[in-house]
């Protein structure tokens, strides 16, 4: 089984409390639920506003299959963009 690295940026990094975690999950939703955040309330609220890059492809569909995916980048909204 291939593990997936989730990388967190900006506000997501602040909510989770780390730059990245390695997870074993089938879907994006499973992966997001498995993250143990430093600020769980902020992390839960932030997930709805984030975009996700699954091996470089943007999605907001939490049912996206990530089994076998190398990287998922968690991208919160950025100021000015």
C-alpha cells in the first residue's frame, strides 16, 4: 500500500500545526478526517474553504480517490487570490 503525503499551506498549516503528514486513506474525505489537528475547530471550519491538489490536479470533491496518490496539497484561500 502506498502512503500519501498531505502538505498544508498557510492557515491550514497553522490549524493542523505541521507542514505535512503521511496518511493511508482511500478518499480525500477519509484523509481529511484522519488528520489530528492542533486546533480541531479551526481545521474543521477551514476544510470547507480549501482547494485540494491531488498529484497536481485541483479538486474540491471530497470523494476523490487518493489511494496510490503521492501528494495532496491543502490550499486555503490566500489573500489577493
